[in-house]
C-alpha cells in the first residue's frame, strides 16, 4: 500500500496555512476567523495540538546529524502511536468544516508554505505508522529520506 499526502488531514500544514491567513487578513484590514480557529483547535490539550507539536518539532530541528535525525523520527512516530486516532480524525473533520465555513478551500489550500516537503513527508510517515495495512517499504524509506 502506498501512502498519499492529504492537505486536508495534515495538521502541520493546516496550521501554517492558518497563520498565513491571519497575516493576509491583517494586512487587508479584515477580522480573521483563522485566529479563533487556531485558538479552538491548536491550543490546550486537544489531540490536534498534540499532533501539531510533532510537526513543529520537525520544522524546528533542521540540519541535524543523521543519528539525531533518526532519533527524532523514531521518537515522533512513537509519540504519534499514543495519540487517540479516532478523536484526532474527528477533530480534523471539525477543523476542515470550520475552515470551509469561513474561507474558499481552493484558495485557502493554494497558499504556498515554505516547509511543505517536510510537513508532507511527516504526514505520510505518521499515516504509515498508524495504519494497520502493510506499507511498501521502498515508499517508507523514500519518505524518511525527505527529512
């Protein structure tokens, strides 16, 4: 089985897009619904906030040695397995619903993000780790090499 990246389920990517949306709304002198969305889903002890911390950790730890990178990846996948996947899926669905209520999704997801490759690779890695289906080992190695 091959894992495909989904912008709609990538917690790290959505956070980055929301932050960029806040900046855009502020520059255009508009009240930003993205601020309340970020507060609702990415603060406190929600599953989305916990998962986002994994994405944040990857983006803040760049240019590390190979052994440190391997330790970071194994730790992140270990922590990810402990998250409540059903609750996480429900919160992602609600998050996307809130985004759809306030923004045009096609326009929202067309915003470019600097760390897109790393965020997409981590999403695919977490999906592979939390999926009970057999994953193609070649695809998994390629994903890990993207970090």
